[in-house]
């Protein structure tokens, strides 16, 4: 492996921060857990984890190809990643008090429906697309990446959101009270936005 433990830890921390920013996955997990309990929510979490495995793999392989053609591409990506984190952080701070919108297509009953909904929400989630395609390359030097490095990145991309989503579904009653309180939601968004800005400031120096 060429990637270091601190680099992987920083990436895992960014994944955790991304999980704590409310979005359609939160909403779908909350709705399915309230309607059918944990049993209705875990298939959705598995669908999400499939997307969380595909996006980083596509990002790493695609960017590695670009790096082999354009010299200096990694330096540009590192600053792009930093900028994206700053932008995401400021946007979250600016809209800290806004609630998330609902989509009934994500709450259809059944295990297969839950799995498909999870896959659809992660593959079509702009936040996930922006993170994996635009930000992930800023964490690692893809010019010397190995198969073991790719495996470590994909596993981290799967495990962190999966544990977060399963925990979210399990403790849904407490989370629901948090999301229905505008003051608490604003506080959560302020913390998440600030942490994204911190990560953006750290990336150029890693």
C-alpha cells in the first residue's frame, strides 16, 4: 500500500462528516424505520452501500487514467477538493435552518423496494457524486496507487456510511426528534458545515 494511515483516517473522517449532513438518505431511512422498523430500513442501507462502493471505484479508476495523460493533474485536484469542501461548508452554514424535502418513492414497503431505493438515492445523490468524483482524488496520490490502496478506499467508503446508516435506523426515534426541531437541525448543520471547511483547509497540506 502507498496510502498512509493518516490519509485514510482523514478520508474516513470526511465520510463521517458527509454522513452527518442531512440529505435524502437520512429522510428515506427515517421514513422506512418509522413505517416498518429496523427491518424495513436495513435493506435501504445495503442499497446505499453498493453505491458507496461503486462511486469511489469509478472515481479512482477514471482519475488514474486522467493522471496518466495530464501531468500535474493531481495538484489541480487537490485544490479543487479543498475548494469543494469550503463551498459545501459555506452552503450548509448559509442554509443551516432549512429542512430536507421528502420523496415518497424512497419509502415504498418491501425489502427489494428498500434496497432499490437505497441504490437509487446514492447513485442520484448530488452530494455523493460531488464528493466521490470531485473530492476523493484530493485525499490520495493516485499517481502511485495500488490494488491494495483501491481496496482500502472502497472498504472505507462502504463501512463508514453503512455503520452510520444502520446506527441512524436503530436510533431513529431520537434522530426524528432532532430533525423535527429547527433549532437542533440548525445547530447540526452549523457543526457539519464548519467541519467541512476545516477538512478543506487541511487537504492542501496533506
